[in-house]
């Protein structure tokens, strides 16, 4: 079983072993990006010609498209059908099984990137600092702001965070802000890796890059969000889908948007008041998505998936 491995196809076929592959938006055969003239991330980083040569050398069936590299007897989709939308040709395919979120337990690695041992929520130094931060800002609007671990935040992202702080918003972020004024430090908490469940249970809004694992916390904790593009089309597709469902507003990557900060300010003003219609509409829809997520998790039978993979390979 693998998650996005680009070599497992060859090893599993060469040694005649069944395979279970985790597939998400951008890896489904027959799917196309929602935005025209865009390409999925895997489509841009995988040279199909190179893998065609590998396949020919070990006698495997021809690889015609990058999605062929993720072919398997059974596929697990880490999400729900409403969000990770399968193309029409796969809607009734029994080899695709939805399992709900695949995310890690909370852990804490450092305030400003300094490692902190986790002895349990509220016990380690990091958790105590977070608990204190939330207590000191209990009467303020609070935001989680993350841009993932692959995309690099740039000046517009820094300015967006400073805009929030300038407007008396408390921000928890995985992004270190250079030259933050001393008077603002009480409104800003930064750590390279955050205990997401703990943080999401204590904020009012998520601002994020819509990574496969990150957007799940929005659903689990029923948090309206603003998503920001990172030029990873896989993420953009999910972000646009969440916008269609009314649970977030999506902004393009700052690299593709000259007036990014102005758009960010306009969108944030719609969310900053929890009683606003856009905020409440998002909360109501998130309740439905959370219910579907819970039902999907409860119905998922990993042992059955493994049995099916072996049976289909035989």
C-alpha cells in the first residue's frame, strides 16, 4: 500500500504483488482541472516518457498517461464523495473506496521552529504557551493561517497576516513574520508545526492552502475558511469545490494576482463577524459535510479493501 509513490507500480508488478494506492484529486484517470489551461501537479512533475521506458524494460503494459502510474487493484480516497469528486467514468467503479480524512494525531514541534517535547495537551511548554495565547485573546476574533510546507510564503502573504494583526485579530500561524513590531507580538503565535486539532478547536476561521490533509480540519471543526492558491492545481480544484459548496472563499496565488491584498481584505471583512450571513451559511453547510465525513469513516473497512485487492489480483 502506498501514498502517491511513483515507483510502486513497477515493484508491485515486477514481484507480482497486489497494490492498494491512495488517490486524491489530481490522480483520478479521466479527470480534468476545473480551471482551463491548467495542469495537475503530478502531470507536471512526472515524465510519462521516462516511465514508459521503465515499463517496456520490465515487460509491463504500456503507460500512456501519468495517472497510469497510480493504477492499483484497489484505490482509497482520503476524503468524502462530495468534495473529492470522481470523474463520471469512475462513479460506479467498485475499486474506489472513500475512507474520510487520513490525518495525523496532534503533535507539537516548536515555537518558532524550536523542538518541544509533547507530554500531552496542555502539559508541554508549547501547549502551555498556546493555551495562554488563546486565553489572553479569548475576546478577539482568532485565525489559523497556514501556507503548507511546500509553498513558500512571500511578501503579500506577510502583508495579509500583518493586516489581520493591525485589525486586532489574533493569529496562529506556521509562517514566521519578519520584523514584527513588539506591540503586535501578543496577537501572533508562530510554530513551524502546529497541533491542528487543538488549534482549530480554538479559532474562528482558517486561512489555508487547501492541502489534502489541511482542509480536513476545516470540515472536522466546522470552520469557515479563506483558501489561497499555491499554483498546485490539485489543491486549487478542491478549494474551488469548497467554494462551490459555500464553506470558503478562494483567492488565487499572490503570484497570479496583482491586487491580492485588496481582495484578501475584502473577503476577510465578510467573515470577521460570526453573525454575518456568509459565515453562518458556511457553518451550516460544514455541519452537513461533517456528518458525511463521520458516516464515511464509520463505513470504511480497511480489512475488506485488502481482501478485495488480493482477490482482484488473483
